C-alpha cells in the first residue's frame, strides 16, 4: 500500500510516504516500549511477539490501545482516512500482535 500511494505524482505521494514513515517509527517505539519484540516489519505492517507470561496478554492489549490512540496517528491522518487495524493471537507459548495501517481509498483493478 505504501508503495502504491507514494508512487503517485505530486506532493500527495511524497506526503503519504513521509506520513507513513513517521507513523511507522512512532508505532515501533510504542511496540518496543510495551516489551514486544518486532519479528517482522513490512513498511506499514508489524508482527510483534511477547514471550508467554502472566502479563503478556495485558501488555499486548494495552499496546494495541496505545497504537490506536497514538497522537501521531491522530495528527497526521491524511484527511481522516488512515486507520489502524490490530489483531492479537494467544498460544501456550507466546502472544502475537499484528498491526497495519489501511488507507480508506478503494482500489480499482
């Protein structure tokens, strides 16, 4: 998605790329501060791991809430169309958090 948006000509593509870079950096800081290990990062998506512990689920949940309410997302929202999508998975061994940004623009093929 980031590549498609940034390949547009003009200042909107450049602005989108800059906004996604800022938001991705801010999200990484939030994830690391919550004790998560970033296993995979793909431009606008993260896969984060917490080792199984009594507070792992709570840490992942609080991190998800922090990401969705982060000041950077609220201020740099590109006209209100940028959304944060988050999912969590629990296993007996670990807690995973999937995080990615979606732009509210329909793709036409």
